[in-house]
């Protein structure tokens, strides 16, 4: 019998159930649509008995077949029944139930599907704060169940109806079935939400072939356009393929702009737009797919801050932290559907826009996004750097806001070497690096447009920030950058993975890079499975904590990119190989994070108990690591692309197709005796067959 739970995802809809397919009351299970649980119970019985689970077959992110059986007992002793429940989610749910009779005699039975709806907010369910006995009112009509309530100012209903004229009673649909000898009985059931009087069309309507439904067509198109990687090591191929699949599953689409895709942060509880997560994921995917970067930038620009609102921490030009729709979420976000409490999303917005320009496929879209980028830069100077010291700081403006507003946003995520937590306002090291890269990106746009005065302005801002950063954050007695400056401008001296981001963005001085690189790969930072978030020598170190000693794949991918940027190829290869190895222990899918126990003590990585899976930036991490190892760097304003693959020998030969640069689709063949890049013929782009270390070069 399988264990655990099964999660299906389509856009912002997801369903969590038991391995047999039932949604159990009193558990964090359910069908969730638009951050609201519309089904809190869904239980199938045959003559009062629940089928025994045998196996779950999940061919697509949004679909699964739950296969079980009823063993002979009592009146059923003459036959065995195989029960197949095929479930499809997407703005509601469809379930096709098939009962197969393996005996030579027909079988009569009563099939009952019990359902309940509490319309609880996603945040309440996740936190276990739903009220006991809470349920919506129920109307049982002719072959249909209608649950209805008023929740958070919204009128909510759920319609459940099925084929075959079922009897609708209090909380259930029932069919009197006759299953032919060696035959099959089938029925299809649909659960469709109605919000404020508007029926939400389910993506897989009854009676229509599921392969023609929009999710299936959209996923096929994603797969067709996805990069293809073939390696001598099958595990690498499998890990990269799984990452592509998971990104496809985590895409969500704005109903007002159905062709505009963004990537949700992670399943099951974070199927929403998060500024930082979506931007970093889009960055990592740019050489492989730029549609998510375009969609994410456009969507965030539409929701860019316009007013000053302490409750939601909105400020003019600021890029949001997250978007939610449920009533409890709105309450938590200051009565708004968006919360803006993040220090890094705003400079990351400009960074990603600059990287989109460098890969050269959406120049027109990039130009239309320059005004929002300029508003973001204005936020950095007017609000982000509130005290005028040249650094972005954060301090929450509401008691409901996040205490820490970088990627390590747990309450104890920023601490000193002796374990004391830093007091805000806090200036994070990596955020200054993001700001530096944002200034460089804006300078590149200006230079490309022939606006040399503006280019010099932003280059000057970048140079000034770099000097100030290396002076204020560097700890010469320790040999690493402080993770932050606290409210008294004291360096927060813990040794953390954040210093790797300072290599990634290029804000670290070249004469400090070798020391930083060695620190990242030291025994107290590198577990053998990856770079820890916090060194074992720090007082707050806990390998089972969220941000104080755990290992995050996306963090490692950015550190590896930084190591390669400064020319530390061997260091980057060690990190990449470790993270690829981790994925093979998690079914080829990298988790959000895992515990920081050392590899020489534990031959398999230890899971973190509540890690999201799939999770967007973890899914993108293998592709970012591959880009790093390929050492491919576009320079469109000079008409060049630099490439010099540094793949570890265990992965060779390696063939990569589907890399996108401008209008060209590139193929790289890497072998033990050399490599080739094809696809540039007729583009006028020069291939430079050597690596490009970029810490001192123009962006």
C-alpha cells in the first residue's frame, strides 16, 4: 500500500489527497482553487467499503490514476473488483471512476461518493487553524450537490454532479451499479466552483477527451519547446528533464493576459506569484526559455507599487513580495491581495530585465519595461536607502509583516557569529550585490541607446556602491563578507552562503574572490552535498533548521555561477556535481532544501521535513548549473557569444539542444576531446571559444 499524500497541480489549482484518492476530513487535504479549499472531503465507497489502495500512476502534473481493489468478502465473495479513479484538476476537478469485474458473474453494488466543502482559506488549512465542524450549507437536488457559503465577503458555491443519474442525498452521490462479468462500469463526476455568481469553468469538462483539454495542449507545447539534454550519465539527463517538467507544471497564467505565463513559487502551498522566487527562477531559465522572464516582468510591472501603504508595505516603484486571493491571506497582507515587504525583488527586477536584454530575443518588450525599471531604481534611492548611506536596508512597517525581507526570511535567519539575531534596519550583503548589478544593467541599456551621460551615471553609481560595499562588509580578520549590517551599522559577522551571491553579481573585489571561494568550499560550509546556508562553526548552526545550516539547491546554483564568474572552475564543478548527486536521491527532483548533515557521515542527503516539492527555483537550479558548466556568456552589443564548456568528465559526451540566443537556437556537443557549438550560421554573431570572466568586464 502506498504511503504519504498525492499532490496534483494545474496553475494555481491543486489537490492533496491520500494515496487511495480520498480527501480526508480533519487533514490538510483538499481541492484548492484561488487560495480557497473548495473540497474538504471526497471519499469513495462500494457497498460501504473503501477500496484498498494498490498504486498511484501520475503521468501529468495535473492528473493521476488511483488504482485499488475490493477483495472478496461476504456477498462479494464471488468476485474481485478493480477500482480505477482518474482525476484531473484545473479550476475545479473531474474524476472518472471505473469499476472492473474480474469474475465470470455480474456484480451488483452501490457506489457512493461522499463530499464536503468548508471553503477554508489556504493559510488556515496550512497552519491547521480551520474551525472544527465548519462546513457550508448543502442543497441536494436532482443528481447534484450544491455547497454554498459567504466567506470573506465572497459568495462561494461548489456544484458536484455526475453521469448516470445518481441519487443526491445529504453529502453524497450514490449509484446502483451493475458491473458485467469480465466487464466495466464507469461514471464521470465534476466539481465546479462558483464565485460571486460566476461559474469557474473546469479545465477538463465531462464528456470531452482530456488530451484535448487546454492543460494538456499547453503542456505538450512546453515540452516541444523545451531544451533537450543527453548525457553519458543517465541520471543527469533525468534530473534536467524533471526540472523542465516541474517548471512547466508550476506555470500560472493571468486570466486577464492568458498568453502571459509566470512561475509560481512551489507546490502545494505556494502556488502564487512571489517577486523574488519568480524573478530568480526566470533568471536561471533565460538561456533555455525566456517567456517566463517576460511574463514575470510584465506581471510584476503591472502590480508595481504606486502609493505608500504601511499595512501592505507598498511604496512607489517597489516590486511585490507575494500575491494571494484568499480572505485570511488578505487579512495577513494588510487587507490587500499583495504584500510588498521584500528588500531584494526590486533590484532583481532590473537585473532580470538586463539579462533578458543580453539574451536578445525580446528587445521590444524589454524597452517597454524600462519605465518600470526606472521607477524601481527610484525606489532604491528614495525608499530602499532610507538613511542615505548608499545601501538598501529593510525594517518592516507593520507588525504582521516579515521581520527579515531577504531570501532568508525566517525570523532567526540573520544572525551574528555568536548567535545573536540582527536588529533592523538591516542591509543584506547579497541585496547590495543585486543593486550593483541593477545599476550595471541600466547603464548597459543607456549605452546601447547612445545615451552616454546616463550610462556614465549608472556606471558611476555601481562603482561607488562596489567601493562602499567592499569597505563596509569585508571582514579582513575573518576572510569573508559580513552577511549584513545591523541598525547600528555593525557588520553581522556570521559565515553564510550569502557571500556566494556577492560573487554571482560581481560586487566582490577581485582580490577577495579567492578567499571567498575557498571559504564556500571549506569543511564548515560545504557538506559534501552542497554549500550550507550557515557554517558549522557558527553558534546558530543547526543542520535541520530552515536557514541556519540547511542546504538549498537554488542557493548553490547561484554560488556556483559566482565561482565560475571569477574563474574558480574546480570549485564550481564540485558544487554542481554535489547538487546533481542530491537529485538522484529524491527521485531526480531537487527539493526546496534539505538538511546540512555531512556527506561523510550520511551516505544519502537527509530530507527537510516540510520542504516544498516541486519548488520553482529548485527545479530551475539544474538548468542554471548546466549553464554555468557550459560557460556560455552572450555579449549582444559586441555581436559575440563566449563559450568554453567545463563539464566534468563523468557527464561526457554531452549534447544540449534548444539554447536560445537572439533568434538563433544553439546546439552544444561536448566530448572528452573537444566541443562544438552550432546554430550561429547566418546570424552575424561571432563565437569566442574561451571563457569570459565577467567581474571586471562590461555587463
